[in-house]
C-alpha cells in the first residue's frame, strides 16, 4: 500500500513528549511539546516547554521550570496563542513532592514566555474556598470554543487522612471556567490563587455497588463536540465531557465504561454538597451537572474499554464518541457510541490492535492512529484503514503517546525514537494527511 512522506521536525538528545491532543498552534504551523527525558514520559522531570516551527525547524522556549519543579503535558488554546500545562511543586520537600495531588495547571502566553499564570487555585485549609481545588490537576484541555478547560484531579486532603472518611481520594474529572478569578487565604504555604474557577464535574464513591452505575474512578476525558452535541430531545447541550468511568460488574470485577457528564452553563451553584468539599467529603459537582453511563459491556467476552492508554475523543459535531474495545478475538478495535446512548458501533476490524491515542480529523470523517508500527488513517464510515507510513521495526515504531491532526486537517504529528549522537531520544515527526 502506498505511503506518504514524513519529516523529522526536532533534533537533539533532549526528550520530546507530545500530549494526546491540542499540540498544534491555531494556524497549524507550530507544535508544542515538553522535554520529559524518558521515552514514555512517566518521569515528570522535564524542565522546559517549547514549540517548534514545522516549516523552518525553529525552536522557541515558552517556559523553564525553577526551584526543583518539573513541567509537562502541554496543550495549545484552539484560537489564541497561549498554552496550558502541568507545573510540579517548586521547592519540593519531604512533605510536598510531585504526585497526582501535588500539581497544578498554569497558562503561558506565547508572547510572554516564562510568565506563568495559575489556572486553578488551591486551598488546603478548612473552611475551603469554592472555586479552588484541594489537590492536583492534570492534562488541561480547552473546549472547542477555547473557553472552559477540562482536567483530571486527585485530592490532597483526602489522601492525607489516616482514618476512614466518608470519601477517599479517587481520580475524578473537573472543569475550570474563566472570568471568575479565585483568591484564597494563605494559611498553608502551598495555597495559591487562580485565574479560573474550578469545580469537579464527576462523582465517585468509596465503595461502588456491584452491578450499578456507581464509579470508583473517572479519567481519560474529552470534550463532546466543538460546540457540544444535540440531545435526543433536539436541544443542544453546549458543555459536556465523555470520560472513562470504572464500575464494578455484578461479579465485582472492575470494568471501565463510557460515561457522560452534562454540565450547566453556570458552575458556581452548589447542589448535593459544597463545591469545595469538607474535611471528609470530596468536592461536589455543581447544581445541574448530570452524570450518566453510556455503555453497558459487562456481558461481552472482553468487557469494557481496553487497549493502549487513550482518551475518549468526540467527533467535531458531537454525534460520536470514539474509544477502544477488544473484539471477540481479543484485538483492540475502534468503536463509537452516541452521547445519547445506544449500542456501540465497531469501526475497525483489523488483524492488528489500535496502538496509540488517536484524534479525529476536523472534517469528522477520519481518525488518525498508530497500528502495526505505522501511522494509519481510518475512515469512520467504512472502517477502512490506510497505512500512511511504512512498517518499521519495533525500536523505530511511532510511539503510542500521540497521533494528532492539525486544526486545518492537513497534517498529523507523532513521535518516534531516533538515534542521535549516540543517544536515543523521542523526536517529533509530521506527515501530510492525504485527501
């Protein structure tokens, strides 16, 4: 099968890690990345956020961490020249080192490199502040309009409790909303103000009931549609997140399923409990947030979302949510499901598993992903998969971390390991998407 040409964009022995989405600048010319040193990006030791011009190869530094902090997992705003990323703790000490509940989101404008504004506020001392978090946020992604930001979250307050609490620290999904800056008291040295108002969107339970829709983990979320989706009633739901929610089957086995949380336009009103939580309760979602299960796969031979780590991705029009699930032969294939529910549709039926996080084309017709050591393109309507790059040995295969369409739909960014000056390092590659 014919392949398309690819170009190596970065050089050098430093690491290059792409996020799973949002790596392209609004004009589809620059790619933003972090410099975590290991191939998988598991060691949060990157010191810089950079972007590279895919035409000239010019590299611009956007941020360099200070005082022992690491930085990484960076995404571009869809319309403006600014990026969001994780910043680890400065001046880490034995009581406060980098972990899931000791990190924060920050925003840097391209024209103001080195100047990081706190995305989310943090308040670790009761009475807690509505709009502030009590732990760490991760993977910050703007919605299609560039207004709200989604993130995953873990809670420091609950993680520190020695005795059983009503809630325990569990992975959840939240949103940050602009225009509502949050100021907190500074009775704790790790408290800080934020420029966005942040709330949790999902609700987990410490002891989920087997065979129910209770979840013990919410993660790997994605915005539904560039402007939401159309409900079965015909009304448009503007802000909604699809995420992986881990339920227990009737036999007590953990099964990740597709969930949706529809969000209200105003997130500052409390409902079942305080937005900021209590000493024994996690923060509660705002009034009007509706969490519901979309897939029910416990009876399948291979139940639940499976395959390589990936984030749920919605078609631009919001009508389909793509995810990975194994077919009856045990091969991870692409599936889609409507945010309104119904039976999932199997898209691919290939002999090889989908091997990376993936993205939709802006047209909504195709999905870019890695398979069988190649970058591939699958036509969603037909399920036909085209190989875009030649198959190579495992040590040179495209990495599973990212396969990201540019906003104009003409290019795809991905990573390979390349030998340079006697060292192997991740490098950014780009190919032109075929018509």
